[in-house]
C-alpha cells in the first residue's frame, strides 16, 4: 500500500505538472504578451503627447506672431465709420498741406468703396506750390504710411509755381 500511495503521489505530481505546463504556462505567456503590447502602446502614447507638447510651443509662438501682425494691421488702418472716414483723411491732408506750405486748389468729395468688411477711401486733390515745398509735402504725407497711401501724383510747372494733383487712398475696418 505504501508503494501504491507513492505511485499515486507521483501520478498526482505528474498530473499537476502536466496541468501547470498546459494550462498555466500558456496563460502566463498570453498575460506577458498582453502586458508587453500595453507597454508598447503606452510608449507610443507618451511619444505622441510629447510631440503634441513640442508642437504646442511652436503653435503658441505662431499665434503670438499672428496676433502681432493683426495688431500691426489694425494700427495701419482707420477705425472710423464710413461716413467719417473721408472727413478724417481730408483733415490729415489739410493739416499736412498747411504745415508744408502747399495750397489746396480743389479737394473732391472722397470716394468710399466697400468690399466684404473693409472700406477704401480715395481722396483726389489739386494743389499749387513752390518747388521747394514739394518734397516736404510728400515726406509729411509719407509719415502717415501705412494708414495713407499715395496712389497717384502728378506735377507740372506753370511759370514760377507748380500745379499738381494727388490721389490718396486709405483703408478702414469699422
């Protein structure tokens, strides 16, 4: 009997070893592979989030640059409503011409054009001046760039004075 019990114990041990080999080892291997794939997926996610963080800095910098450009554009256009835009441009021209000694002969009504949410005003004027006052007048107008643009400029000599015409454009975004 003792020999039979030993045989039964060995047989039970062998059965246990077979169960361990065929049941527990495959389960352990699949669990290990699952954990390994989870680890690889986590590494990919970490890399993705790191790239997003790096890209976030570049995007923030680009957004700041764009905000600066928008601010520059806003400072380069008038913010006057359409009914006052022509008057504001005329006031600047009158001020510049009086400071530089240019005599305005005629200033037409400003043409205001609208496109999308922008306004463009074109102001035409005729003037009389001496030769020595032409460049100071143009330089004084140039100081108002980018708010004012000289679209066209002509000048002709008539005896001791110069007659000229000028078209100035300005933009507004009310």
